[in-house]
C-alpha cells in the first residue's frame, strides 16, 4: 500500500466522496476505505481498499500506516453503535492518532433526535479511547430541503422551530481543513449554515425558487408517524425522522455557528443561493 497517512471512510457516499476529491485536488495522498471497491471513486492520488467498520481484520489491514481518519457515521440501523464502536477499536489498535467524525448538532445522551444520541455515544467512544478527535456536529443538510416537499406540502412536526441548514459541500471543506490542521483542539464543533429558517421559511423559499406553491403543514406526533407508515424503512429509522423534526420544534437545532467561515475562510452558501443553483441545473 502507498504512503498515505490519511484515510477517508464513506468515500462511496456524498460527504466522504467530496472529502476524497478535495484532498485529491490538493494532491494529498489518501486511502479510501470502502465496502464495495467497484464503487470507489477513481482518483489520481488515492488508493481504495475494501473494509467495513464491523470487520476487524479488514479494518486493521486498511488502516496500516494511517495517522488520520475521516470517519463517516454509518447507516442509521439499530446496531449502528456496534459498528461505530468496532471502528473506533480498530483505529486504536492500528495506531491512528486523529479522527474527524461526522456527528450531529445537539449530540447528547438525552437529545430529542434519537440519532443524535448515537452520535453522542460515538463521540464518547472517541474521547474515552484517548484519540485526538474533531467531531463535526453538522446541522441538517441544505441538500435535503427540496426532498421535504412532497406533492406541494412539507408535512412534519417542526412547529415554529428554526434550524440553520448547511451544504454538504461546506461540511466537506470544513472536514478537509480539520484533517489537515493538527492544531485544531480535540472536541466538538457545531457546523451550520448562517441563516436560521423555520419550515414556513423553507416552504416559502422553495415556492419562490421553484415557481410552485409549497405549503407547510405542522403535524402532530401521531400524525407524523402515520403519514410515514407506508415508507419502506424500519421503525427505528422512522423514529429518527420524526424526532429530528421534534428537535427542531423544541429549539434543539436553533444554532448558528461560525465554524464554516473560521475553518475554511469562506462563508457558508446561503439557502437561497444553494436552491437557486439547484434549480438552474434542472432548467
Ligand atoms: N446532517 C444531515 O442532514 C445528515 C443527513 C443524512 C445522513 N447523515 C449522516 O451523515 C453521514 C454522511 O452523509 P452522506 O451524505 O455522505 O451519506 P451517504 O451518501 O449515504 O454515505 C454514507 C457512506 O457511509 C458508508 N457506510 C455506511 N455504513 C457503513 C458501515 N457500517 N461501515 C462502513 N461504511 C459505512 C456508506 O458505504 P456504502 O456506499 O457501502 O453504503 C457510504 O459510503 C451518513 O452516513 C449519516 O450517518 C447526516
């Protein structure tokens, strides 16, 4: 294997893929740890190896010589923490020094958003393992706002709560900076956009940019579960979806941070600019 000292997990996904490309553009060698080699991005300065968090031997092999890891949180399943714990154990066993982890805003053991509890537990694994770590507590992705609207309606129990969505592209810039700057102190960093929006605001933005009418319908909790009952997803995932909106309603995502600007030197893209660019691509 090459002399890469940075490994990127989740490189077949949206965020890991962006981080891998950005490192490559700077001609920084990296090792992409993927579960399926055939879907690994083909990059000039990167090599791909097959491993999965839960497979100790493949992880130890993939991590040989690696000092810093971009650790992408795994699929939201009931045993996700088992995978995360195994990954952290492999990092320690193979001598990794620093980990940049994709956590979530408001990560806490008693967070309303159930997935944010898992992120907190994963941060705890990193902390107690004695690793130098940077947990990026990302807000909701700006990229997903258009998918909130189904048949002209955003239906969810977010009430009047507000959140500051952040683009994956900005998070990837933050992550690359965190991977390369070893002076960044171990700890958790909120990564958000610069504008707080309510779901009414999101509906109004989508309406004006898409030239259609999008309405926000505030659901009750039971109604929210009922309207998602037909989706092909586990109860566990559905609980995650519904509680993410409840966390907004309860003000747990009412956070604006300056981390994008501080880490990257540029402002986060605004929701209007992001959605307009998306709309222009479609036209
Ligand atoms: N902030 C938000 O709004 C938000 C929204 C959705 C998700 N997330 C979280 O942020 C993470 C990164 O986002 P994304 O947009 O890059 O997601 P994504 O496009 O779904 O990519 C997830 C990546 O993680 C890999 N992965 C999943 N489970 C794994 C496991 N157990 N072992 C090894 N690799 C595993 C996937 O590999 P395969 O290609 O082999 O499946 C994929 O490469 C997600 O995984 C999720 O935890 C955040």
